[in-house]
């Protein structure tokens, strides 16, 4: 089952935010995330808040989901007290493209009608390769979507089988070509490395296939065995081996080698792009501490130092909105120390780095030591910015712990 939501303080039934949070709503970059919690089948490694048709139960209709999500947009504009104007909109999941293209386009229009959509806004949808057609992609592009991200994961059939992915090798490459033909300028492919049974050769083949698609952005994530997933159960019972840290480090090095040779540059620890324009503007909002409203069951939001998360099940989510109540399950107000830690934790993952001025004396001393240990780039440090070296990217969590004094 999907992972559990954190604890937190109660949220008022109407979703009202503290006045201090609203001060930043109109002057901080703003994005919208729309969670579509439906999947055709559940992948064995996934602990995201997603549901297949057999798991939904009564009161959670996929056909009515767009209208339900639109009701939260109406709530959002009331809570925010105006139209902050979205710089980015991101449809994630789940598999957003299981909904008809007309539903996704209609929701995008509602974002513009309620919260506002800035000129030139980046509008992204995630998709599984088998969940799109040339016709649906053309509809999405004509309807205002500017970017698409395909879950490729691997080019090897036996690796896809361990992950319980249903598309066949080659389909992701075809889907990227169809997206390009539909007019999508920016296309991302997601890869996973470290799957049990995967070899270095398999991983190189997946990277080569991703590059050959012509996509201008690649995300590569190490496999994490999440508790409660089918994959975790297979590992516990000895059917599969857990990913080895040294192997994961070697696979990351291969990714840097192959993608770098193909003209990609890392801009976040797990993300490479062919140009700055190809970088994910929406994810950069998260990594730079901006504001966003998360629509949908289990979706998280952040405005002005207040973070909240919605109830998880689509049935409960719809029921709350049906009586004009906030679907938020709980929230937390970030303390200055919380904000400091998050700033360090997120910014240090970026190629642009973390200004040393954002660190206290302990953090700056730790940065100097990290540079001496080969974990930060000395030239960048001399200019007042902490930027991870290649080795530092492999040990980013340890660098963060040192700089925040934990």
C-alpha cells in the first residue's frame, strides 16, 4: 500500500491559512501540481499514492475526477485571496494520461480561470509510454501542454519485468518520437538504476536508448526498496537482492559518463538536461523553496512557510470537497530552523549551488572541510558558493548533515 502521511496539526475546514503565509503568496514564484492517482496496474517498487480500478471502491470515480479536482481549484483561489499566477503546472501521478486528453486540458483551463496562468508558463504531464497515442499527444500539445515526461525506467525486458512495468522495450522510444511529432519541444525520460538482475551493460543500454530518443532531459534515480511494496516483500523473502550501495555509485558514474558524452549536463543530482531551457522549471520551484498548491488526494502544498497534505484516498478526497471542506488532512508551520535545513538540503543538490551566506558559522566551516575532502568544488567555494563535486554528489546527504550541524 502507499506510504503513510506524516502527522501534523489540524487544518480549518475552510482551509484558511495564517495571514503570515498569505503575505508571500503574490510575490513568490508559484506553481500548481495536479495529482492524478490512477494507474492501470501497480508497479512492484512504487509506494506513491496511486490506485487501480479494483482498489478504488465506491465514491471514487475516475470519470468524475477532473470535476472533483476542479473543486479544489475553486477552494484554492478563496484561500489564497486572489490569483497568484502559476509559472508552472505539473500533472503527476499515477498516470495522468489515463484520463482523456480533454479532461487534462479542461483542468489546465480551470487553473488559468481560477489561479491564473502566466504567459509562457511551463505545463508538464507525466505519462507511461503505453498510455498515449499520436492523437492524444497532439490534443495535449494543442491544449497548452509544453512538456512531457515518460516513465521509461529501462530498455531491458528482464529489468522491466522485475519492476512490473507493462510497456515493452522500444515503446518509450516510439512515444518520445510521437511527442516530438506532436510539437513538444521538451521531453523527459525517467530511468531507474540498481534493479535486481540489472548489469552495468543493461544500464548502459538504457542510457544509450534514452539518449537515442532525442529527449532533451533525462532523470535517473536509484531504486529504493520502499517498505510495504511488492518489491520489498520479494527482497525480504530472499527472492531478490537489495540494491548494493557500491553498485548504485558505479551506476551513477556510468550515467554521468554516458549523458555527459551525449551533451547533457547535470543541474540537479538526479537530473540532466541538454540546455538550461530544457531544465524542469516546475521541479526547480520545489528545489528553490517557492510556493505551490497541490491538487488531488495525497498531494502536498507549500505557501509562505506552511506545508499541508491532502487526505489520501480519492473517495475521502471527493467527499470532503462535495461539502465544500478542505481536503487537507493536516499541516505544519515551518520554523526558521526548518526553513534553514530545507534550504541547505535542497539547494546543495543543484548545480547552481548554495550561497555560503545562507549558512551559519558551523555550516561554513563544514563547507570548507567538505571542499578539502573533495566533496565541494574549490573554485566555486572561493566565489562564495557551495557546489557539489562529482564525489560530493554521491555523498550529498552526508554533506548536508555536516552543514546543518546534525
